[in-house]
């Protein structure tokens, strides 16, 4: 027996894909992914229309989807993150129906609850055998963890594995097992692994970024959470990586043995694991090629599904035990609500990803961002879009001061600890005033009436909407 078919077209035919169905993709190849475009191009040639695409993330490389929206192949779009190129078209109203934005944990949970139904899932697999056992850790297109694809494979009605590295059965060390897979198809290349790199993946040398990183590391230390058993998540931006470096130095100097690092993993987190700062890494996606190599060779670097990472449908998740998470922002408002979906002019250029998931779960959720960007203030009266509710945010760190969120009956003790550590603690209103002194008071953004996106919270409830730009 073999599940191998000759082409993507044959796989689509065998799955009996029809007008009006929903297809899904995962994003572990990130901006190097070829599979989404490849599949949509074949679907368009077959004359299938009115499809909903549920992709864990949409990157700039997926810009051809705009043409498929315009020609009626794609009429619905659901994702957790959207890059600026497709985001601009969506913000200008190219899609008739609103995009549905979820969080990483919320997407997996909605599939498991049956509120998000996938007819056919296409799994980009760097290595697979002819029965569908597959992994992202091996092969010329290795991307590391494929944790976001687990929910697609386990819950879709039909599952197609697309690979460029077919190996004899059985694949040793598979991630997704054959029991969920209907068909396997080989292609010349599923993507460019160099495109998986996220953010800068280099520690910032900018004085502003380094000051914010230094403040943030001191906040973590002063909080009392930097102790044996410490758990931590950070992103791939320059300032957050610098913070991780400072935290590592403090842990090594004091002999602190943390429990786990989590989330999208970079080489800097790998270094922390290798130097004994953590017992393990829980990896839902790899942010650079050093992380890919680590997850392939180090048993302490473990692959986890989106559900185990941040879901709300399981009995627990990694975020539930997280001590500290470092997060970014394009806007923060006076109620500590955070926007990571749009820029300051209202154009879609991001998404929650795990932002609201980790903020909800972590004991200390820190927003680290410069006070102004492109001469626009970080702190505003109200965010253009609420991506993460303020009640789950604890601290905002900028180069001009640190605001502690005590608006929801919490963090009073933390605020006093930071003051005692001689950190520049100010009110959120003070940060807004300082930003406006630097950049001026921005003109109100004029948005249209049309709703171009619905932003769902991790539990599936509507958190906010995004309006079209004029």
C-alpha cells in the first residue's frame, strides 16, 4: 500500500475539493514557503472557486493570493498573522468578507472544538515517507518544528502531505504520524529554508534598543521571578534578543537553573539551553537555522503542538506555567490594550500569533517597544485595534520610562519593587505625554465604514474589528 499520488492536481481530485470548501496551510517555512502558492495556482487552473483559505500565517511571499481573491478562487481568509503586502490589499477592501484573525492557540482550539472546519489540509513536510509519516527536522528544506500543523492534520477531513524529500517507510523520528494522512505528493521544492528567519535574529546595537533591553532585564530580576525553575518566552526582535542576552548573563552569574524556554525558538534560546539556563525548550516553530539544527540533534529541544503551546481546548498548555513573556507592540493605549495587527495608520501588517495567548498565561507580560516609530507615538488614547486586552498586560518598557499596569487591581507590589530597584517608573499617561513631546500629537486616523477583519480572542469571542483604510 502507498498513499503516494503523482501530482498536487491528483491529490486535489482525490480529496474531492469543491467550490465553497475550506483548505488549510501551516507557516513553518515562513517567508520561504512555496506550497500555499503552488496549491492555489493548481486549484485556479482546475476552475474551483469560492474557497476559504485558513493559513496559520500569511507572509509577503504569499502575495499571489491577492490575484486569487480578485478572480474569485479565494473568497474567505482566516489566519493568525498577515504580512504587510497582503495586509495592504485587505485593508483597502479587496476581499468582500472580513478576514478572521485568531491567535495561535485559538486557531488550534477552534479546530478541535469543531467551530473551524477544514475540508482539506495541505501539510508542507520537509521529509516524509509514502504513508504520510512526516517531519520538519530533516531534509534539504528542513524548518524544524511543525507544531502548528498538528491541529490541521488531526482535525481536517482530508490531509495531503506535500514533500520534496521522500524517504523509505517507515520514517524514523516522525512528527505527524501516517494515521492522519490521506495522500502524499512530491514536488521539486516546498520552499527556501533561508526564508524561515524571523525578525532581525540579531541582538540590537542601537543604543535605544539596548537601553530598553537593560531596563527589561532589570524588571525581570526585580520582579522576583528570576529564580530556579524560571520559564521564559521572547521573540526574534533585536531588543528582545538583547534582553535574553542580559537575562542569560544574570542567570549564569547567579547559578539560576530555569525550567523551560518556549515559543518560536531562536539560536539565542538554544545558547541558553546549551549553557544550562534551561532544562528544556518547548518549540512550536523555529525562527532561525540554528534552532532547526538544535531541534534535530538535542533531545532537550522538544517539538510541541499549538495546543500544547497555547491552546484553550486542552486540559493545560505551556503558557499556563510561563513566568515571563516579552512582547512587541505597534500601539499601546491608556488602558494597556496592545495593537499588533495594524500600523499606526490602520494598515494590516501583523497579527496576534501567540501574543494574546502568552500575555494571558504568563505571570509577567512585558511589552517592550520604542516610544515613537516613524515619528508617531507608541502610546495613544485608544488602539486602532485591540490585539491583546490590557487586563493581561503587566508592564510597558520604553527607552524613556517604564509603566506598570495597576489599573485592574494588580501589580501594586510589582510597581513598588521596580521603584525600589531605582528603575524609571512612570504612569502610562506620562509615556503618552513624552511621546507627543517628541513626535507631536498625531492627526486622528480616518478609516472607512467597511469591516475588513474580525479579531477573535483566544477563546473564540470577538475582541475587535479592523476597518478599511480610506
